[in-house]
C-alpha cells in the first residue's frame, strides 16, 4: 500500500515548471486526449452570456472579449468559436497537469498517487454534466469561465508554492494570475487578498518589518486592481466610446441591497431627490414582478431558488431605471450611494440574505444544492477540518494539512465574496471543487497509510 502513495524525496521542489518524465508526459497526453475527445463528441456551446463578450459589453471585464477578438482575427468569423473551445480545453488540460505534477513533487507522491489526483481533478470537470443545471462542459462554452478555471488552478499552484517557499518570483506569479483572473471575471477580485497575504509573508521572510511588509503588499494588490480598472476603462473607451469600468460589479451590489429593502426605505432619501424617484420606480417594478426578499418563501432552499429565478430580472432592469434619473457618467456614484444607504439601514436582512448565499455556495463548492447534499457537504467540511486540526495537534502530515487548509480557505473566500452580490450559481462556485477533492484525497489516503503502518509495526 505504501508504494501507491509515497515515493522517495525527489528534491527540486522550488522548480516551477513541470518535470517531463515518462509518467507525466503520458498523463498530459491522456488529459489532452480526454478533453479534446469530449469536445469532438459534444462540440462547443453558445450561451446567453456569449453575446456580451462578442459585443464588448460594458458590463463585462476586458480580457475575454479581447481573447475572442484575437481568435476571430486569426481564425476568421466562421472558425473562431471551435478554436476558442480547443484552446480552452488544451489550457485546462495543462493547468490540471501543472498543478498535479507540482503536488507530486511537493508531497512526494508516487506515479500511482500522481495519477490518482490527476484523474480526480479531471473527473471534477467532466462531472459538470451533473453538477450544473445546463449539463455542459465549461471548456466547451464560449464564456469567461472557459479561461478562468485553468487560470485559477495555476493561481492556486503558485500561491501554495509561495506560501511554502516565500519568494518574490512566486509572489509576482501569484499577482500575475490574480490580474488575469480579475481581468476575466470581476467576481474573482477577492484574489487580491491572496496577493496581500502572500506579499506580507514573502517580505517578512525576507527580513522586512511588519509595517513595510503590509504597506508594500497592499500597494502591490492595489496596483493589480487599478491596472484591471484602467484596462476595463480603456477597453470601454475604445470599443464603446465612453471610458468607464466594467459595470457588472456595480449592478450586483445595488441589486442585492434593493432585494433586501422594503418600500418604506424610500424615505431614506429626500423627497425631490433622484434616488427617491428611482426607488419608487423600482418598487413599482418589484411589486409587479415579485423580485424582492419580501415576496420570497421562508424555507431556505425554496427561498434561494426564488432568489435565483428573479435576481437577473431585477438586476437587468436597474440600469434602465437609473438612466431615467441620472446621466450615464453619474451611474456609478449614484448606485453606490443608494446601495450603501440601503445596506446600512437593513443590516439584518442583508445578513440573512448573504448567509443563505454563503451556505448555498459552500454546498455547491462540493456538491449539488439540495437537502441531502447540505448534510453531506456539512459532514465533508466538518470531517476534513477536524482531521486537519487533529493532525496538526499530533504533529503529523503537516504539508497535507496545509494543502487542505489552503483549499478550505480559498473556498471560504470565494463563498463570502459571491454571497455579497450574485447568487451562488454552480459555475461561480466550481473553482475550488477540484482543489477540495484532491486535497481531501491526499490527506485521507496519507492518514490511512499512517494507520496501517502503525498497525503493521505493532504486529511485527
């Protein structure tokens, strides 16, 4: 049994690029065959969001529209969709391979152990047919997750490596992949916190003072955020004729605050103000469509699905209503003023709503959101966390525990950030599912090995 999981220490753990040995070359080739094979069987998929990226909508971030534009320039109008799907599948195969090969070296996995986690990670993406309601493979779809998923796996690789072996090179690579992710999906802006944490750890390890480390790390995270904002603004100015940041974030924050509000909250704004007139118009729309928390059922799952069914109806209407009351250039500040005032006035309603979203996100990070899987997901998190704490207390499996804690921490951050705005769609929560499963696989198999080793030692 030992030979299935453990291998002698191989050294060179600081190496960032994969080592192309015989088994790793075979694994990469197998991943490419599997992902391109399923693309050949199922084909690419155009979804409702695709047109936003093709049209350079001001609502979306800059990277994916320019990615599509580059492919359209190279391969032509008739062929670029299939090439988009091919690139996304190849990129995902590489990202899975790169992360799993790194974990093989870092945790001294044997060939069987490496193949085990590689199969698990690939299977997680193939199981999207089950985990998502539309029954499609993400790398086949012409939407931003096709790039974001592999980028996220590479971010996780370099963040884990940088946390274990702090270096400026790994910090810069983490910052680079955070920039690419935010440029692809604004939802992943929380990865700036990874830059901040890793920056502080790296600079402290280099002997810098706590104050200097915090300031420098915060400056790096701010630089990534400002660069993304600047490129969003420049892209909108070039393509749409007006320079503004992507508006999706503004829309989701305002929609959440209004979802949790009540009709009488209009009195928070002066009688002749555009904010009050806007809210009165929105409340009339809400009463007609039923798209607010006050119309939702009390039962948790029914309440969540009521929200998901009506959220886009509310969010998509808000920009139109705002333009009836303020000029385009004032929309951002206008929406922020309303969202902050409503949120401050209804903190308990907002807390109830975000807690529901957080729970749904945590479940959907490992399974399907249903009564049975809520219990199973709770057991998964409880068992893994208790196991990690017990292992750390007894001083065993330190590296495996760090990996598991890292996966749990990334999942918590993603669930928290999503809970503040958009609802926990399966594709929003899928980022950490492969990390959670391969981390748990490694931890529990290693724990079993420890048990059987001790048992064997006692018998001899």
